[in-house]
C-alpha cells in the first residue's frame, strides 16, 4: 500500500483480493512508503501530525511527504500499509464510527471471509484490531447510526476546522459538543443484526412474503403422493417462466438447481415442511429522523431482493414505510429528514433509478441508465453514477443528463469525498488498473495509483482525523500465494510431507497415537498410491529423545500381505521384481543375484514388498520413562535402501493430556496450578515456569482432584481416597466402599470446616473430614455430578445431578454437627426443611372463621360428594363388565386377555391385536376378532379374523391394515371385539384411539 497525505487529508490504503477475495488493509497514521522522500516535509498546521505512534515495524513520521519520484499526487500523505490484513470486503461493508462515545472513530469492516465461512465483524483502532466478532451469514451491508440520544457517553468534540500544532483538542466553531456512541447495523441474509458497544443488541427479521397459490398446490399434491419429483420440476419450470424466479420460494429454487438424481431425496426431505417465502437485504443506508445534526437519531433504509424499500424506526425497529420499486435495489442514496421530507434514490440491478418520496407507496422511475450502475451517489440535486462501461454520468433529480466523462478504465468502486474545511464535495473513482481518480464535477483534479485494482473505498473520520480515505485493493494476494508456494516447495525438499512427490516412490504416510500413557501405541499407516508399481526395500524408523521415551521397535521393515487366487492349479501375481507360481515361489530383488525356490503351503504370504493400493500398519509401543512432566515430538521417517535421504517424514506429538485443574494463589503475586493427567500423573505449574514439574504418579487413574491448603485430595478409579502433600508424599488413604463417580469440596465457612463429599455409583454420597466419614445420605440413582456453593440466598447448597438425569438440591442445616459416625448410611431422602409459610392475610383469616362456624355443614357436603363419586365409579365398573368393555375377561369359561397397538404415521396404519389365553390348562376354540368403525373415515383390510384354537399361555397376534380415506384432518375410535360362536354377547371389547394421520395433518 502507498499512503499519500495532503496538508489536510489523511489517506489509508488497504487491499483486497479480486474485487472480493483474500485482501490486505492499510490503516493508521505514521507509515511512509518505501519510496517516499522523507526530506520534503510540509510546513504549517500539518506539522502537528508528526510523532503519531504506529504499529508498523518501521515507523516513519507522518509529516513525510509522498514520493514525487513516482509522479504521485502531492495531495495525500502516506499513512499505513498492512500486506497481511486478509480482508475480503466491499465499499458497502466498510464504515467509520464512534462506537464508544470517546470522540475517536473506529474502522468497522464486515469481512466476508472465504465467501462461505469465517465471516467476521472487525473493528480497528488505529492499526490495532480491537474486536473480531463472528457473523452468522454473509454480510451484504453495514452502517453506523444513532438509536437515541438519551444517554451521552461523555463530553466530546467534533473536528471540522484545521488543527494547529499547539492545539490539544479539535473544535466545532470553537465549542464542545456531546458525543453519543453509535450502534452498528449489519445486514446479513433476511436479518439486520444490531450491535451496541460491540455486543449483540437486537435482531430484526424481514417480513415473510406471500407464497404463490399455484406453487402451494403443487407441493400439496407432492405431499399426497399425486405427483412425482420430475413432474414437480416440470411444473415449477413453467411457473418460473410466468412469475419469474424471485416469485418462487427458496425451496423451489433449490429444487430447480438440483440434478435429476438428487431431486427425489430432496422432495422426500422437505415435502412435509410448510412453504415459506423470504427475501434478503441487498443494500442499506441511514436517514436522519428529525434533526440533521451529527449524532442525531437515524432510521435504517433497506433494499431487499423482493424489490421493496423498507424504512425502520431506530427505537422499536418497526417498519415505518414500505415502498415497492420496479426492480431489485442495489444502491441507495438518501437526503432529507424522515419527519419532515426526504428522498431515497434507488438504483436497481436492471439499470433503472427510482425516486422514493415521503408518503409514496411505489417508487417513481426517474431514468434508465445506458449501462449497469457500479455505484451511485446523491449530493444536492445531482445524481452521480459510475457505470460498468467506464463512464461517469451526472443527472438531475428529474432524470436529465448534465454531463458524462470517460475515466479510461473499468470502474470497481467510487466514494464521495466531502472536504468540509474546503467546502468541496469531490468524487473518487477506483479502477481495476489500480488508479484512483478524483473528480470535481467532470474535471479530474487529482489522482494516484495503487499496486492493484481498487475493490473498496470509504472516506470519513478515522481516529481523530476528519479526512481519511480507506482503500482496499488486491496486490498482496500474489505475494501471499508466492510465499505459500515457496514454503510448500521447501517442505517437499525436506520430505516433511505425508505424501511423496517422487514418481518412483508413490507413498502416503499417516500416523496415530493410541493410549492414555505412560505406555502409548504409535501406529503408522503406509500406503502405495501407485496403480501398478510395487515397492520394495522400505524401512520405517524413528527419531526421538531417549531420555523421555523408549520405543520397542525402532526400525521396522515394511512387509506386505499377498493373497493368492487359485485357478486350475496355478495363478498368483506377476511384477518386475517378483513372480509367484502355485507350488513354488520365485522371488528376486532388483540388483540381486540371489534366487530361492520355496514351497507354498498357504495362499497368504508375508513378503517385503508393498503392493499397489495396499496399506501396511507397522507399529511400536512407546514407554514414557522420564519423571519430568514434559512431552516431546517423535519424528517418523520412511527410508529406502537405495536413497540417502528420507522418502517421507512426519512429526508426531506424544504426551499426556490434562483432565483436572486445581489452582491457588494470585497471578500477579504467586500462584500454583496442579494438573492431573489422563495417564495418572500430577504436575505442578508455578509462576514463571515454562514446563510443569511432575509431583507424583498415581496408582490409579484420577476421577477428581482438589487442592485445599497444602493438601492434594484425589479420588481414584479404584475406589480409594488419597491425600498427598504438594511435594508428592502420601498422607493417608481410605476406601469408600464403591465406585467413585465424582467428588466436591464443601467449604462450610460458619463452621470453619473444609469437607470432602464423594458421590458413588450406588447412589450414596459420603462426606469426609480428612479420612473420617462424618455424614452420608443416599440418592435414588448414581451420582453423576455435584457442585457446592451459594444458591439463591443460601450459602451452603449442594446441587446433585443423578445418572438418570435427575436433579437434587440439598441445603446444609445451620445446626449441622459433623462428628465421626461409624457406618453412617441414611436411606431417608426426606429433609425436614423449613417451609416458607406466607403471612396471614385478611382473606385467609375470614376463610378460617367461616370454616370454624360451618364445619358441620361443610363436612356433610364433602361426605355426600364422596358417596356420589364412589357410587358413580361402581356403576361405571359394573356397566363395563356387563358390556365386556374390559381388556381382561371375568368369565371363567373364557379366560382371555386383550391388548391392542397402533403402528405407523398414516395414512395407512397397522392395527395389531394380542390375544392371550390366561388359563393354565383349558384351550379355547371358535374365537373371532372383529371391528366396529366409521367407514367414512377408515377402511380395514381384514374386518373379521378367525382364531380356530388358542393354546393356554400362548398369545396370537391378529392384525389388519387400516387406511385413512377421509380428507378431513380428524380421527375416530375403532372398537375391537372378541366373539365366541356360542355366545351372543362379546367376550371382550376394547376401544382403540386412532391417531390423526400425519399426511392429513400436513
């Protein structure tokens, strides 16, 4: 980046990668271009810029003038160049605002990341990146605005006049003004994300659009199975021709883009979901609401893909106005006040410009451009448009052309430069050639050149400098690619890659470390990636620190497994170096005169050869033998006997993994961090240490670890509790009588005690005071987790999570006395907790007096209601027995039990009946299962099912398919009857409640 600064303008340059790929950014004061002439310095007020601090490795005073040897403009000072900022953004995704109310504007950039992920909202203060927030979707625009002015941050200043070298503040007409922090609005997809103080504040969602009735009917037919996916696509293609692609829902648009083989799966996945038609934000601007002053409240103006312009209230974020335009907006230009009168100019994707005024419901087309617009600006009553044909055009607000001018290149972006101290409004245009040309009306008054095409520009107040231009361009993308290529070549030269580039040795190497330690298994996978060429004489070896590790196999010869396929008594495998014949194996190696004949006894051979497409897995056990709590890398090398250098090389990290931490002390004074590892070691990390010191090695893997005072308390997987000093000496151990799942320290401050609660798999929770058990209680299931502390207003609260997902909260009694108790194990889960009884109210007292005065009558009414309830229940029970409406028969001659089950989602269900003979010796015959149902709703395939004989103790499962044939989304009961040919009444009867058909519900 080159940064040139005029006596009044500060210029910040950056870079992009294409108009949108990985790019670099240049910002902040005091950086000088390599070719700048530092001896020529401006005099006067500009000298006050000298000495500004910068983060550039080679700081240069800001008052250094641009290099005239390069023929650049003398109106700009070089400020800063960052070739590794890696920004991917456009002009509408850059803004500068005072987001903290401290009088210093930050640069806010919505970074598009890779275009599909890693979208970020980046905030720069000078050259420093002070915030990096993740965005959920691809940003399309970003603006800064004021939501309200009720709470000013602090008194501040706005700069509109030149600063003298001895001035410490910047003034507006010699007076101070209050500064209000700006909010940030980020348009992304169908949402507007509002940030205040760089924290998410509100999310506004665009209103949904109406779904086309024809499209709705087509998807409904697909749900009902009346239309296939291919037919649906053909119908949607025809509908697309009638209403346009934007008239379809997102689901239909995605379907039309799929291959024919993927359509059926897509339709099956989405057919049951309701259709929704949404739109997205394409552009965004701000409109002052009632006052034109800086810092006054502004409304958000949105352009959407549905060809609408929305104006949002800045306080409640409701839609104040919605105006339709004839095409999709891509640029917005606003003027005026919303409460008085305003104008919104909208340039569209098709090349039209529409005028939206206060009170209008539809935008009025002002003109139609001869070329698609790249950018559009409104200053005064002039519309400035940069076209894709390389022309600049100026129109009146009535659509009359005032002038046009050729810029001599392809325009990528443009920006208005409002230089307030000169009373000028200039127009800067960025070209694909890297030139930035500044116009005053149709006359070019200044220009400078960037190393590559200019992708984005933004002019405004940055930091405390009013006239700052931020430019994003492309140059350093090629340097980054060159550096990555050189690094890749260097790694290939050193063989430090998992894939070989040697055509004679096509290999692929992967490694894996298994185990928790102190013994690991280092497994290597070596694959011959060639299609036809076998490889021989390969060796896998290792480079490691023998003071830390011991390897069981330090040099492994690669042996491949070869399976022989037999056909008519002979066959096998042929290659350059090996010939196998059934009955005899003849092996010869390149440059070897030895040949041997071996009788083959099996059809699987282990030979020192790596067959194409086959992987081998040499492995070695690795023992950690050091007492130091450190780890090191092991280098895996693949060697060939005929090559002096390694074929492949990979670094493998081998070490232990922390699982528990216990800390004490203060970071600024002194601290200790105890680390228990997955392998069973405990390490001590102290202030200033670069490596942890191993304190001890546990006899069992740790379940939990705590540090209180100078004592390390460890609960082991062997059911033992152990206490160690911080030097690693064992103080005591005790068995808890079960498997430990978790533990927690109970710091009871009012008693001055530190207890240790241990949760077991049996559900018991035992509390220890050192090695003595002083309390215990039992939970319904295994204790998975515990936490002790202040909950609500209670200081001593124990929260217990059970293995079955249950939650228990216990409060420690204030009168609790923790003394040693032998075999203490309470199975009583009830706690006599004091209930929070509310105060007596007048209503409560009146009700009590009424009950005392009328207790006899109230008791008599209660007894009458109770007798009526009992009588009704008895009558209902007798009626069910008389009608056989029970699942269990009371007839001793027909001891039956009936159960039913409904399977399926609909519209076809499976009604399964289970009929059991509950008699011990009596078989039953001549039974029939039949159904009573509404034939307008259901159709049963089997309405009468014969059961010739039913053996005692054996169940039969008659079943029938049930089709839901109604178009109404309702359901009814089906009555299942069990009949006997010799009895007129049913033996058993059960009502089956049918579910609502899922297809019918959709």
